[in-house]
C-alpha cells in the first residue's frame, strides 16, 4: 500500500511535528517513508506544510501534487490546497478556524474536527496537531495507533517526554471526533 | 544490517562524512544546508576533530585547502551564493591537485535568489565554476540514503584522483527525511598521500602549489589534469535506469526531480505509455555513452530540470543528433516544484507527438 498525506497550517501549529510523528511510526513498522517539509523564512505565522508518503515498496516522489488526504489547520491552507485533493480523497479540516462553505468539492469527503476546541478542553491549545494526527489515523490506516505512541518518544525531544500521556489523550480525542463525524 | 534511522538528507551527508573519516570541517552558515555544520559542530570535537565556523565562505574554502595540503580528510559545505564565493579556492585546489569535499545544497538564484529547491547551479558545478579550465567530479544524490553513501564515495574519489569533489543537492534532498541505513565505509585501496606537507624537519621538502612558471611546465600540468579527466570518464561514471529497456520515450533528470519523474513514469506505464528513466548520478563525468545508447534506442529523450535548461545541453551533445531531445524545465523559486501529475501531463504530450 502507498499512502500520501499533506498537512498544512501556519507556523507554530505543529504541522511539521505531526508529519514527523507519523513518519517515525511508519519507520517503526518497517515501512518506507518520505517526509518533505516546506515552510517560509518566518518562525511563526508563515505557512507551514509537509508531505508524508508511507509505502510498503518504494516511496517514489516525495512531492505530491494531488494528495489522497489533506489535513488543514487554517483557512489559508484550505484555500491553497483544497482544490488539489485527489477526487475520492479526504479533507480533514480544523472547523474551529476553517470555513469550508466556499469550497466546491462534492467529489471528496470533508471531515470537520474542532481541533482548537478539543485541544482547549484537554487544557492546552498546543495539542491541536495531536488532535489532527488522531483524526487522520481514525480515517486512514497508514500506521497503527500503537506505533504512533511508540514514535512520540523519537519525535519529541527528551525534555518534552513528560507530555507524552497528554499527547496520547489528544490523539485519542481527535480520533473519536473524526469517527463520530464520519459516521 | 544496521538499524534504520530516520534523518534529514543534510544530516545524512554529515554522517557519511564522519564515517568516511572526515575530521575537519570549515564553513559559514546559509540556508538550506545549515543542518550540516550544526551536526558536525556537535559531533567533531568529541571525535578529536576540528569544527570551525569561519568568518566567510572565502576563508572556509582556504582552510579546507590548508587541511587537505596537510593530508587530512576535510570538507566544507554551503549553498549557491556561498559556493560562488568558494570558486576561487576550488580552482586553486584543482590546480594544486588537492582532495577535498564540497557539498552544495543549492538554492534558487541568481544573486541572493531564494531558499527554494533549484538545479540552476548545474553549469557552475560541471563546467569548472572557477577559472582555469578544470573539472571536478560532481555527484547528484536523489535520496537521503544517497546523501550518505555518495558523500562517503566523494571522499574516496577525492583521494583517488587528488581532486576536489562536489556533492550537488537541493532543499528537497537536503531537508527531506527518509530511512537511512548507515552503511560502514567501503574498503578501498587508496594511494598514500606522499605529497602532503609535514613542516620543518619532515625530510625532503614538499611543495603544494598551483603556480607553474617554468618553460612548458604549465602546459604539461594541464595535460596531466586533462588525462585525469579522461580516466574519470572511463572509470567513474554512475547512473541508474528505471524501465528504460523497452522505452519509446526516455526521461532524464538528476537529483530531486528524478524522484518526481520516476513516479510520473510509473503513472504513465499504468496508462500503457512506454516511458523509462535515465538518471545521471555523476554529472561530471557525465554518463554520455550510456545515455546516448539508451536515448538512441528510445528515439526520443525528454530532459526535466528545475531550471530553464542546462543539463539538456550535455544530453544533446551525448545523443549528437541521433535522437530527438525535448525539454521541460521550471525556473527556481517558491511553489516551482513540478508535481508527478504535472510531469505525467508533459510525458503524455511528448508521447502523443511520436
């Protein structure tokens, strides 16, 4: 199988960490993976995207024009990439910040997840990216949730390992929200 | 088999350099290659090596020249504008027959340009770059694994031929992360560095220089260098093909764009189009014979580059009019990377014209 995913948001939302986490999980499962980040020169507030390809065989192009899954965390990213999702694909969007009424895509599955609200309920708005990872894993079986739990140790610097249980909760909450919306 | 790591291409190149026995690094930071000095600044002191952040690119290439003249494995890295500044030193190293590795994680230009992926330094890399009509081997990795393996290989080539060697990448291969198997350094028989300077009291005087003023001396030196380039062309060419045997359209590109092309070719094959890939790994020596054979067999060659047309000139020289040569290029800059889907479109159009 080959899964491709684009995650997009603004700098500071943890887009790159989310992509890294899924990649480490794929490595853990013995799969091939490419993680390709693209971001502006700004530290915060600019756009940040990453493309992750997970495959049993060769990864091929690390650049993907029409991703099968798009996860968007802010409005600007929806406007930039919403039209590019492959027909039949999935767009998971952060409904706390993103309005999809202007997007004319009857040919893809739109899944709203109020990522900021869920993260705030868990006590930390910085968990938005983990909520997004959970939502993605609930809809696309690119990697197992157990491998993601293991991969947190590699994706996070050691000083942040104390936050792993909180991150796992956020992943779980994101998954629950996505499953509910899809059903 | 060693454990698979998950690292950035830039880090992989730095790891490859350490495995190859490089213990001296001199550089000056510039995006998108600063992970290389960052990694080495952390690792080299503990290995008994030296990491120096020089005051400029010009200083750092001359420090590389100095370390190499002492017989040590040493390296510098930069990105396009910084590599331009190093050209004088590279020319002096080529003239003095000094080994050394230079990594260029190129960015878009001309001038300060931008930080995005670009292949617009092809001409500068393979046609000399600095003054004086020299060549240096140029290796073009297209994966994180090759960033590691080819950097190791660069050190061996440098010592075998007493020449600077360049590893030419861009922000795609530098910034992306993939699985890496940190292979051990290959065992190769390398010549003794009986030319390296040793300081006073080291026996017979040794001189490392690129100035030759005696009658006929410089001409002889240039013929010697020229002969070395011919041996490289005979022995050191590297390339890779993918579905090229029965191809009626041969796509060729180096480095990052070859990865995009490979997926586009796989998509084209699913549509029944007979398309294959030829990827030069050494840009100098250019795989002219193998490319000519494959290109003439296919009849049509499509060159793809992240620039407005550079390697296409070497492809035309290689096939020498015996195959039709088309070109698709994208000038460098933000948002300029073609997607596999876009390249597939170009391939479809090229095939329709057959």
